[in-house]
C-alpha cells in the first residue's frame, strides 16, 4: 500500500484498447508517485516493448492465439529501488526455439555489445514482417540494465506460456544483476487463473487512473451486457469513493489516494473489492451508514435512494451516502466490509460487493 | 441567448442547450470527479434561460451511464424543468438504449418523484 509498493496485475486478453489503457494507467501512476523522469522513461519504454511483444505474438501465421480460455498476464511491481515488469502470454511451440536463442544471445552480451548488436540487426535488414528480430527484447535488456529472465510453461501440444521478467534498477550503472526464479510468477498466474481474477490494482487512485481502469475492465469483460453495465456502475462508485473520501497515511504529495482494487469473476459471479485508508474519526459514521443500508430490504432500498436523491440539504455531506445505497441496490446483495485501526489518525477500510 | 455546447469526454457528457434551434440534450456518460462543479454552469445557464424560455420545451436525456453524484445534479436540472413547466409546456424525453432496464428504472424513479411530463423512449 505504501508508495514503494506499486503493484498491478492484469489477466486476460490483450487487445489494442486494453494495452493502451494499461499504458496510460501506469503512466499516471508513475506521475503521481513522483518518480524521476529518467526512471519513468525507462520503465515506460520497457513496458511498451513488453506489451507490444505480447500483441505481436498473439497472431502467428494468421492464427489467432488471443483466446479468452488461455488468458495472458501482465504485471508491474515496485519494490524498494527496483521496478519489475512481467508478462506471461501464449506463444506457439514452433516459435519457442527462436525466442529462446534470441534471449540467450541477448543475455550473453554486455551493455556496449547490446548496442552494437542492435545496430547490426538494423543494418542486416533481417527484420521479419512482425518486426520480430528481437529488437524489442534488446531494447528491454538495454534499458533495464539487467538480464532478461524467461521461462516457458506448456499449455498443450501447440502452445505454451512464455514468461518474461525484467528487473529495472533505478541506477543503470551501479545495477547489480537481479536473478529471479519465475516459479513464483507461474504460481501466481495459476492462482489468478483459478480464482478468475481479472485485475489487481495497488497504487494511487485519482480520476485519471479510474478512467484507465474502467476502460480496461470494459474491454475485458465478456458476457451479458446488463451484467457488464452493473459491474461498471459498481466499480465507478467504489473507486470514486476512494478518489474523493480516502485518507493518505502520511501528509505526502501523492496526486491521489492510495488504494487497492481487485475484481474477480468466478463462476460468472463478479466480486469487487477495495481497500483504502480513511480517517479514524469517520469510521463510526461510515459504519453506521453501511449498517443502515444493509438493513434495508427490497423496496425500502429504492425508497431510501429516491428520498436521498432529492434531498439537497445534506448535499454537502459526502454525497449523502447515495453511492453506498447505489452499491446495495445495483448488486442486490448486502455489502461486506471491515475496518482495522492503523493508528489514531487512520484506519484501513475494506469493502466487498458481490454481484450474481 | 447564447447556446451552451459541451463535447463529450471520457467522463463528462455532451451537452447541447440551444434556444435558437430549440434543442436541449444531455447525452452519453457522466462520472466527473466533481459533479457539482461540472453542472454548475449548466444550472446557471438554465436559470438565466428561464425568463426567455419558449412556449414549448423538449428536453432530452440520453445517458449511457451516470454516477450517483451526477444523479443529484440531474435531479437539480429536473427540478428546474418542473418549475419551468408552470409557465412552459415541458416534456422530458428520457431515451435509453434498448434493454437497458437500469437506465429506464432510473428515469422512472425520477418521474415518480416529480410532477413533470416524462416520455420514455427505447433507442
């Protein structure tokens, strides 16, 4: 939850719209955390290369591998002084040997040699129609200052997951190589697949990141339009609650409020969760509102909503709980929540809304 | 009176308030961070429009989606139209995408709370 723990996991299909939104989401998050522009630029370009790599390998010889039953994964994390970008996507088994040899070649080279190699490939003109001579991979290795970690996991006799992990040290020169075992990543991918988790976001929420998250989910969700719409509605209210009312842990300069959001769709039952800090002094009031809204049944909810909708006397007191009533109404379920005190100033608030 | 035009954005609706062509329409999505601030000039414009309003006013809402803080602002616009209906012939045309039961229900909820002529139209 802290500033040095930016985390984002996307699982699903990678369409142009979705990758664009992932990029703008990461962009606005890097903006809000006050990262130096040099580091930002490197993280950003590695991320773009990585996502382009995914979409490039989705179609091979006219065959579409962008299948929702074998969703890919994309992650960005920040730990202490490094950023980590990981992708896992389906590639045809026939493409594996070439990928492996490209990556082994790249990993055998030093920084200055990489530059030469890059030029050599460009002059060679041996770039395939998909631009796949490994230029993107070379760029990733150059900009990260680290070796590229990779692995494959078989899906069936035709395709495998290709995992690519890039560690980006803040200081390019003094970088000590970071070696990573990708078993954790594979296990995590398995977990989010099993739980049908569409997206995990842990970062700074503001209106801009909200719009990007909405666009990702909107393009990612499959199935009934009315359910999609409900999920969208619920997501806006939950995330805007954080944007507008959440507290910061310290009086820092974040351009937004820290928050966690994840959404899963196990067995077509969507579940949306948020976690954020609120000021400890407002816990009782919020708890009261939630208890009241949960106690309402059937038409009472509708009635309470209409009453609040046209009451402007209480307009300035945090939307008069209209958002919370809406969540209860749209989901048709009671809201699940918890509060835990962090210190006298702030508490951590979690909210779960389930939609069947 | 000068018309008010807003182009739609990712989080704000398109707005046309044009007395010269007698077109009044708010459409698409409304989920601004500060709904109060966004709708303030709209309500101000309507307030000034009141005196010169024509005999017949058709006001169209065709929302794809709006958040709860926009819901309150839309309620303010509808309350204004209710007031206007005492001197002009006001019809609220509530359009919604066919099968969008939630948006229809939202319109019906407003119509029940107000004394105002609503027409519901699936598109």
